[in-house]
C-alpha cells in the first residue's frame, strides 16, 4: 500500500488557474460595487442640495407671508381702510375692463361645436380676482356640450371649465333638447391686439 504525503510547509497551489477562473468575476464585482458607491454618494450630495434649496424656498415663502401679513395689518388700520377699499375697487374695475364681449364671442366661435349655440354669457369676478364667466348653451345632443367643455379646457383662454347644471327638455319638442350652464375662468388676451370693451 502506497500513501502520498506532502510534507512541505506551504503546499503547492495553482494560483494562475484560480485567477483565470475567478479573476474576471472578482473584477466585475468590484467595478459594480464602485459604480453603486458612486451613485449612492452622488444621490446623497444631490439630496443635500435639494434640501438646501427647499429650505431656502421655505424661508422666502415665510418672509413673503410675513410681509403680506404686515401689509394687511397696515391696511386694516382705521386710517388706511379707505385706501384699502379704493385699491380693491380699482383692482376689480381693471379686471372687469379686461373683459371684451367681442373677444369672448370670437374665442367661443373658434371652438363651438355644430348644433350648439350660446344662450347667454355672464361675467363675474371671483374672490381670487379671477375673471369667471357663466355660459348657458343649448343644443340637440348632450355630447355637443361635453365636446365644448373639452375644447374650452384645451384652449388658452378658458380654464377650470366644468358643467354646473344640466337641463333636459321634454322629448318631442322642436329645437333644443338640452341646456347647460358652463362655468369657466376666462384668461383675456392683454397683448394689445384690440381695445377691450368693458361691461356686463
């Protein structure tokens, strides 16, 4: 019986074969780890920048809120109430003067579906000083009013468009079958293309 015993203090190992087999995998894993580390550090740095920017914006908003509160407090004083009321009246007047009947009808004419017509238009000023209009339209089919709402919302002149009320006439009547009250915020064209015509 023969026994092979290696009595060397450092047994032979085929290191070249080991590195050929596992070297590429170890290198790829190390490279992948470095890439992940780079993106993690970049993300932390960007997050710190974003946090700093958010904090700056919050401080600016807080400063504007304090200025607004001080201005409102100043205008609320007894000796300044007449100035505040006059300012609010003039702002409302300027907003109303921006309303042009001709321009509104031109804007509606471009988006009005067939077999649908305007019954009335009523402009008003909201609490946020936005120019709102209530449009009553009538036609034969409900789908035409829905199409008008979609077109108004896609236009540059009308926003926050929605149907406030819908009325259906008795079947068999000749003419309009449905009538809709449509509310929207109107954005007038102030580019100076024409002279606004005020009024309600």
